[in-house]
């Protein structure tokens, strides 16, 4: 099991450390909400399903309205629980179809970083940035390091960087990633207002 600190909550982080599907779902949820909220989502979903892990087959087959309601219960799993419920089910259905429901099969036998990036890009809900961040997370924290993984992850693969979820190992690194993101937003705003 891998020691993870993305949710900053012991039970949620423990699940992320032992469940490849939980890690993928957490990454999927990581948009438009604080990172800790996103990465605690898989644990909340598992609890509400009455399970100690997530199962792609079960989630893919779950009644869509009931699954959306499960994510919408207070406290909601995401700011947009309905659309995220749909995305999680699409992701799980894809994993069932392509990988027999085994999330780890996405990266288990990837020949190199470029192939792994391609597989991540094929996942529903994973654009380039999300795929590269998850690839960096796999390499930096889960020990999944096919040849060329850092290059395929782009800037997120850099050693010693504090850019994304891939770099969070505790409260101190979380604060550094937050500061990096705020600075990037500020710079983007400044560039936009100056017409660049």
C-alpha cells in the first residue's frame, strides 16, 4: 500500500493508497473544488455504497439517478454532483469494457510514458492536463515509472516541483501547490487584462 496525503483525511487517504480506482476517481473529481474535497470523494462514495473499496463493475451498473442522488446527499461529493456522477459512471463503464474493471490495468503494462499518457487520455473525463497530472502522480507517489514518464507528464513530472496533486505529500506541500496555483491564476489574469 502507498502512503498518500491528498485528501488530508486518514481514512480517505488510506483508500487512495490501496485502491487504483479510488485514485482515478479522485483525479476525475479534482476540478472546480478544493483538492482535499475531490480526493476525499472516493471514500465518501464507498461509504455510501456500504463498501470498503470502489468497484468499477458495480458503479457502472448502478442506476444513474440513484448514483447521482448518492453523490448529491449532504455533504455533496462535488460542487456538481449530478454531472460528476455521470462522469464517474462513464469512467467505470470504460474500465469494465476495456480493462475488465481493473483501473491498475491502465498502467500496469504500459511500455513507456508516451503509451501510458495515451491510455490516460483515452479515459472519459481526462483531458491532457488531467492525464499529465495523474501520470506524474503515478510516477512520483505510486512508483509507476515506465521509461520516459517524466517527459510524458510534462512540467508536472519535474522533480522538486509544486504544481499539482502529484506533488502533495502533506500539509506543507499542499500549501506550496496552492501558492503556485494562485500565482498562476494571478499571472493569467494580469496577462488577460494587459491584452497579451
